[in-house]
């Protein structure tokens, strides 16, 4: 059910995904991934309060679940709750110091908080870890450069 819920969420069927996650949690109330995935689906539906509740429930079930902290931090960042967002990202990075998205999001929160130097360090770490993005950005820069050269 967890995999089916994830597939439904990826295809945009959030109601079906949440139903699958609910069933999964009825069978196993200690399934941290089901709480986290349901939280993501609820966030996509705009039910921020329920999403945060799901992330909160996932954390004690699986204490070192970096993704739950990351997702909770993203919601808090989107709400403008910068301090609590940074706390969530800090915790995610304490668990998994290779979590590129946590560096990116914490960097954004730091920049919005006026902490430029710290944000630059997080962005640098994010770029270092996210090689896939680096290659995408390099290709894009190359395309833009070629277009600029042709236009001049």
C-alpha cells in the first residue's frame, strides 16, 4: 500500500494516495514513511496543519528519520517560520550531513534571516553535494552563453 500510495501521489491522485497511507497506518501505526508520505500529500493539498502533524508523528516513530525533519522544515520555511525551519534543517543535517536539500533550504532560511555568510556556506555545500544539479546548471549556463554569443 505504501508503494501504491507513493505512485498515486506521483501521478497527482492525492486523495487515493492519502487513502493508501491511511490504510497502511491502520495496519502498522509505527510506519514512519507512511506518516511522512501522507504529510507530503496533505501539504500538496494545502492542508498544512495536517501535514505538520504527520511529520511530527513520523519523528518519534523513527528517531533518526532525516527526511521527516527536512519535510517539516520545508513547510515551516514556506510559512515564514524561519527559526523553526532552521531548527528542522539542523536536525536533518545532524542525522544525515549529505542531505543536499537540507543545505539548500537552510541556506534560503539563513539568507531570509539576513545571515548572508552562513547562507553562502550552505549554498556552497549544497552545490558540492548535488552533482546532478551542478551538471544541469552547467548545461543551462552553456546554452545561455551560446545564445548570447550568437546574438552579439
